[in-house]
C-alpha cells in the first residue's frame, strides 16, 4: 500500500511529517508559520516598536529555529504596516566565519585547542560580529536602494540616505570601513561606491597628495627651465634639489604612515573581520584628520568604543526610518569549532550574557539556546547573575510542549496539506480504539515537534508496509501504534545517550 494512496483517501495532498528541520520545511514556511505558535510566543516576540531581549532554552527539535523564522516573518509584516518606524533585523545564526577569523588571529598554540581559543572570546567580539552583519546589510540596502514600499526589512529608500548630513555620512563610511564584510566585490571598490552614493566629497582630504604632485611638477619644471636656458651649473649639487622636490611629499608620507598604523590597530583588535591593512588604510585616507579626530573606532580591546559605534549605527538607522534593532541568535551548537560541545557553547555565549548589552536601548536580542546550557547556569555564582540579570531578560527556562499543543501542531499540518474541499482530522487516521486523549498522552511523551514528526512519519510507513494496494486499510490499528511507539522511543533513547556520550 502506498503512503500517497492512504493520504489521498483522507483528503491529504502530501505527507505533512516528512520534514524535520524548520529551515527546509516548506509546509511550515508556506502555511503554519503565520498560524501555529508555541504558547510562549507573545513573551518571546514582544513589541517590535519597543525591542526587548528574550532568552529561550530548549532541547533539540523543540522549535527554536522555527520560532526564529516566525519572528522574522512577523517582523516583515510589521515593517509593511509601519514604514516610518521599521525594525532592523540581524540574523546572528552562523558563527562559523566569525569564529574562523577569530582563531586565525590567535597564536598557533591557542589555535590547536578550541577550548583555549574560545577562552579568549569576549563581548566586544560578539558586538563586532553583530555590527559586521548589520553594517553589511545596511550597505547592501543603500547600494541597491528601493524607491517603493517593500517587505524587505533591510530596504533603504534613496530619498532617505540622500538627506544624510556630512557627519552622518562620515559615520556610515567609517562603520563601512571597519565592518562591511561583503565579498561580492572588492572592499575598496564597494566603499567608493558607497561614498559616491552618499555624495561625500574627499578632495580636501587629498591635499597632501595633491601638494606633493604640484610641488614635484613645479620643481621639475624649474630644473628643466634652468637647463633650457644654459644655467645648469646652478643645479649643483643636483641631489640637494632632488631632496627639495621630495620634501613636498612629507605631509603625504605622514598621512600615509598615520593611516597605516591606525588601520593596523583596528585590524589587531577587530578579530572577526575579513579586512586587510592596505584596503582599510586607503579608505581612511579619504577622511580629513579633523573629521577622524575623536571618533570611536574598534582599535582597542574594550567594549566602550563598540557601544559608541553601536549608538552611531542606531542613529543612522533612525534617520533611515528604522526605529530599533532585533538580533536573532540561533544555532549556537552548530559551528564546526564547537561541534555540539556544551563547554565550548558556554565559552562563546557567556560573554554575551551581559545586562548592559542585553538591555541596551533600542536593541533586542532573541536568544534561542540549547537546553544543555541550563545546567551550567545553575552552577554559576552570584557575580554571574548580577552581570547577566537573566530575571530581566524575558527568560523561558524550558521551551516545552504539552501533549495538547503537539496535537494542535500535527492537526495544523494536516490542514495545511489538505486537498481542496477537504478538512482532514488527525483522529480520523486511527482506529476507533485509539481515543484522542490517548493520542495526546502519547504525544506528551514525545516532548518536541521533531520527535513527533519522526514518529508519525515512521508510523505511516509501517502502516502502509503492512497492507497491500489491493487490500488497503484506511485506519492505523492500536497494536501497530503501540509497537511502533515502543521501537521509536527505544531508538530515540539510544540516540540521546549517544549525544550525551559525545
């Protein structure tokens, strides 16, 4: 008996339980993302107009990534309805490039052991990574501006960025110089495109170079004129005149030296970027010393400058009609350097749990964190709790599902995959001896949506394999339900033990 034959008999177009990962689950993305919610949804999502932090701990398969995708989708709807005060969304869910660059900056001895390397990871590294994602996204929006309303959360309208004042354009160019991580084209070429879009003139900043050119041209013309009129003997010793000509380049050499060491200092302390000294120095040479003096730059091992840069970034976003920033943090266990290790996850996460940053005005972080980290939090002492203040962060200590909630999730997926004109019900797939209450109690033992989907998919396959196409059976028996559940729970327990041992 074919699964499709069984499903079509019940008015279902496709298997609702075939996918287990929210990122590739088209049933969830196309149908359930706007209608099926975890009971804690309101607390986690909050009010986009007033960004707030939420910290969620959940086991694998509980739906943390699904909730992140739901938040992003609902923020798009919010931005469509509130074009004058949109939310700027940053997806901080792939730490691999940042951790790789970070480790490349460390010594070879520290790089060999991930625990030693990640022990050097600090809050300002997180802030640099978040600013890198945000600034790159903003520059992308400016270089491809939108002239009409659009659901794109990063859309930047031409009339908005063309009204930036010179000091605001300078701030954006400095942020782009330090944090733009795009690899679509060369950094310097992209930075020059941004400068031209912002109409930021740099002729005054190039006066040392122009002075050197003019001084050399005048000197060479004078030498040529003396030779032409037969007064070449006045040029002895010639090396003295050459030194005089070269002397006109001293201001340019000083500027070059100053910007070179500033670029080196930035790259030494900005450990998650992909910039090189030469390209960064070339960009900094376009900014006047008076405009650069006193500006915060990520050239020290501290958070103070990063907070000032974050404030500048927020001020620019407000000018571009973004009222706040929401950072969606997920998949902390997936980077290859961490590889699911709870100890290494702790090393990366703990610096981020800082109340000053988590409660920064206009910034909200939605942290979707693995359940394994809760045991480390329970062991922490008073200084950690005073710094993190998790009691103020909309904490969800366990992203748990009740049997009833899982029953509703499964029912919603059936409805999403229904054939036109049909209203399939989950209970109708089973024999009359299996009551709805029994199904709910069973689902409660499965705990999370991923385990539920695996079990139901396995159950459908087992049922169809037990019957032929010529003699189909349209209802799953109680005996098959119990035996499949027992095998599934045994396999799941063995899998969990294997993860724990790893």
